[in-house]
């Protein structure tokens, strides 16, 4: 199942090593840094969970279990904030 960032009422920009986003629905600013930037960019294009995990493994050389756990936490946070569409 492909996951994607919501496009309505969500504006974002990469500034140096950080993503700065405005969620107009909730009137709040968000900041994402570290591995979250890689995941955010992949979700902007649309990606499966497996593709996100593979991207972390490839970029950071971590094992798949840790990458999966990190990905699941990130996706859970975005889901809770209603920033993802499936």
C-alpha cells in the first residue's frame, strides 16, 4: 500500500537539513530533521512502508529491524497528526 503526504492544507519546505511544514488545518508548524527528512521526501513522492525501510537501510547502513521500527514510529506520528493518505 502506497503512502503519501496529504496535499491539501499542508505546505512544506526543506531548509538546510530540516523540513519545516505548516499544517493549515490545525494551524501548527512542524519541523522534521534527521532520518525524518529522508522519509518525508519519500512520502511526498509516494512510497510503501517497505520502500521507506529500504531507504533507511541503504542511506544509514542500519539493520532492517531498526529501520522498520523507526519507520513505524514516524508513520504513526504522521497518521496521528492526519498528515498521511493511503
